[in-house]
């Protein structure tokens, strides 16, 4: 985020929240990429949500793009071994469309077992309103060029679907951020720690699930222009491995493994002892204040003042942790290279587009509008201009090309 007058930035941030904060009552501060942020998902990588996205299709604002990716940090050389979706995981997108904390629509995506490295898995996409269809995944390849994206359109609902590897769309300097936090906690805040300019996610892939949905299918009441989107993964409570075949069989109710909406919330603001608890909880728990104390304490330990805590609370938690997207705010881009000061800015905290620099937005307010970003302003790969919009996966490189990771 380039340097702008802080009052100007605050006004632009408030404008981005217009239509969202007006729905929320005044309240005391509560809470605000998500790769392996807790021990429960670190040990269950195929159910580990990396990011959730919600944005208007820049080519057709009558459609909403909903996406989540899991199992990040896939190196190109392991694409064949690791490029599959776990059949034990239910990947769920929850949509809230009545203005409270309870989800109103559920979209479940499950996958068939992988039967060979050369046969696509079959995804089953089920909406709680009755829409159901199946679609093949896109196979990974170790060739220099990736396979073309396979996109399926359901002829009845006109929902489009993609599942397969993509470049990991998150961009952020994990090391620089942690060094900066360490300097704050040591009593000598040092913004230069954020100037490494290295993208910790460059060079890696993630398992992406993306849907292009007619807005009318998910908006609820025609007078309600704001939807909330939350990504969740679930598994059956008991998984038993057959000692003869090695296959898993699930029994019992579905149990939530991970959830993710507002980027970096659990990663940065939930205390370590409660990260697993947060992943197992719901937006309704958020709205009831279950995590208010730990988020407020984390922000204060970072030096965030009450004014900016209140701003952050208005983004993420007053009615639960959802990405709130205003369906009437025009969007014509994927957000690449934009800041809050970009004319016509339509991104995070208004939903989240692939190119939105969410960390710069959050850092600006966490540090009381004094720190202007982590020097990683955009993704390492160019996003594509049509659905599913995310960049194709990173492929193995030939000599003498240099590995594109930036650790």
C-alpha cells in the first residue's frame, strides 16, 4: 500500500464498509490466509483451508465467484503424488443472506476416491436448496505446461465449477511479519522488518474449488444486498482403516475440522491455545462473544488502539466471521495491484478477490494506520481473465531456471 494521508485512507476504508457496517449495531470491539494455522489442521492437511474468496465476476456482475483452497504448499515436483482431493472431506461453503450470524445456504463439495494418476476424480456439488450435479477434476501433470482448466456448467442451475490445482493465490511475507511482531513485543517496533519483499507462498500450489453462481441463486431476500461467505471442512466423526485394504471408512455425524473467512484472523489474532477451538466453532459463537477477549488482547499486545480495534471488529465479527460481499457494488477487476485508495476499489473488506492485498489492509489498521504493508504487493503469478480466475499451477522447471520459491 503506497503512502497516503491516514484520514484519506480511513475514509476510503469506511466507504468500502458502507452497506456492511450499516447493518451492524455499535458494539465493543470483538474480533477481526490461514495455512496450517493450528495443530488440528496442521495434522490434517487435506482438510486445512488456506483461503476463502467471494467476489463479483468482473466480466458479469450478475454472477458471484465463491472459492476455497485446501492443502497448500504443494511443490510442483509432487503434483502427481499430492494432487488429489481427499474423499473423506466435505468441503462446504456457507452463505448467510438474512443479515445475522446463522448460515442460510450450504454448498457441499465431495470427491470420489482417486483410482489412478491418469483418471480425474468426480466431484459432487450439492446445494441445500436442491441443486446437485457432478463434475470431473482437472488432472495435474509434470509436463512443462499445465493441463487446461476443466470447467463444468450445470445446465439446470447454470452454476459453473472448477476443482484442481492452481498456483497458491495468497501473497504475504510470513517471516517479515513474524519478525515485525517480535520487534513490537520486544518494545522496539521496527517496520523495516516488513521490507524483505519476499512472498512466502511463491512457487507453490494449492487445491482449488471454485464456483461461479448466479447471484439470484444465493442472495435470499431481494431487498438484502449483502451476503456473508464462510468456508468449512468436515469429516465423519469416526474413520476406520481396513487393515487388509488400507482404505478408510467413515461413520457417525460430520464434525467440523476447519473454517476460514476473514484472512489472517485465526493465524494472527487467536491465541495459540484456542486456535483448534476457533476452527471447531461457528460464526454464531463469534457473534456471542466467545473469542472477544483473546482477539482484543492480541490486538492490544500489537499496540492497536481502541479506535482501530473498533474498525477491525466492524469488518469481521459483529455478526460472525464471514466475508461480507455487497452484491450491488460494481466490480470490474480481480484487484491485482490495487489499494484502498484505488478509484472504484471494490475489494476486501467487501468480500475478497484473488488480487486483494488483504494483509496490507489489515496491517494498516493493526498498526494504527502507521505501517503501510509487507512489501509484497501482488501474487507471483498472473491471474487468468475468465473463470476460475486463479493462476494455473506452478510446473516443474528445467535447468538453468531458478526455483521460484521465495523463502
